[in-house]
C-alpha cells in the first residue's frame, strides 16, 4: 500500500503538458477542480471524462500509474459513498432495512460524489506528475507575488510547500523500510482487531517521526550553511515566461469550463434517477 501512494511524485516524460508553464498548470488545475462542482448531471460528467482522458493521453503518464495512486483513497471513497447513500433523503425509497434506507436522491448523490472524488484526485495528481518541485515552487511564488504588497511572505510559503512535496516520497520510502525492518524482527502488523493494529503501528511511527525530525534538522542546517535568508533580493536562473502554447492552454481551459457548465446545466438528459 505504501508503494502505491504516488502523491507528490514527478513522472519524467516528453509531453506538451510537461513543457507548459507551471503557472498554467496551477491555474488550470484550480479551474478543473472548481468545474467539477458546477454541474450535477450525466452530460457534464461525460464532458469532464473526455477532457480528463485527453489530458492524460497528452501527458504520456501511464493510466495504470494514475490508477495505482487511487488505491490509498479507496477507504475514503467507500466512506463517502456510504454516508451519501444512507444519510441523504429525497425521492422514492428504493431500499429499506432496519435503520438503513436508500432513496433516489441518496443513490444519485453517492454516484456523483464517487465520480467527482475520483476525477478530483486524478486531475490534481497530473499537476505533480508533470511538474518538478522546483518549477512548482516558482509557479506558486509567481502567482502569489502580488501578496508581497501586503507583507505576505510569498517566497517562504512557496518554499514550505515545495519542501513538503519533496518530503512525501522520502517519508513513504522511509516508512516502507521501517515496516520491513519491524516485520523481519517478528512484528505482526496485519492480524488482530483495529485496536491491536493501531498499537502495532507505534513501533513504526516513533522511528518515523525521529527520522523526519532528523531530516528536517539536516535540511535547515544545510540551508543555513548556504546562507539562505529568504526570498528578498533573490533572482531566478530560469525566469518564467509565457509562450504561445501557454496562452493556448489558457484558452482551452476557459472553453472547457464554459462547455462543461453549459452542457452540464442546460442539456436535457434523463436515465432513471439521473
């Protein structure tokens, strides 16, 4: 399961998505995530599906690699579907047993919420798959640069986000090593009830926290030894500049948002409860 977590990892490839300006990918991801909550119909999800599949093909990131990153959210997905399915009331009752009741509105909400969550994770993961941490830091800093006028430490915020993204795969690898070491010493991490499994995680969490603090201290000392004093007066070796493909990407995103809202809200479509 630990090896299946791909959040924050960069997938090197030669694609047009990899060559786009990081600011375009940040704004495009934000618009995509917002667009998923602007409609609630089958035609809207068809448009979103076509757009997402097209972007994945353009990124040249294997579809299996993206699906592998979905495994850690299966439990969250199941809990979300369960709560929406049994706690949402409205429409005709489809199933009733004891305290469990499934209605048309509950089933429709559960299906749409599951699709929305899967699309949200897949779409947002493409940004980290196609953008290096350094480029992501530069993009965030450039987009938030106007906040410097109200004395917001934009460079420091972007640096913290970049360091956090860098630490995710490192800590996952460290966790995998610790788990294997504990299993080799006879630790049982998979059997027993929930309480016993939680207790068995203590020998993993303690050395993991110790390793995380040690790495953070080493990083702080390395930055201090290199005279890092924040972003004031610093220049970029490769300053960000928009190109024609970046402007075209903005146009495509705007067209997609308009299309998905118009089609998702105003195109008549009816299949059973949908």
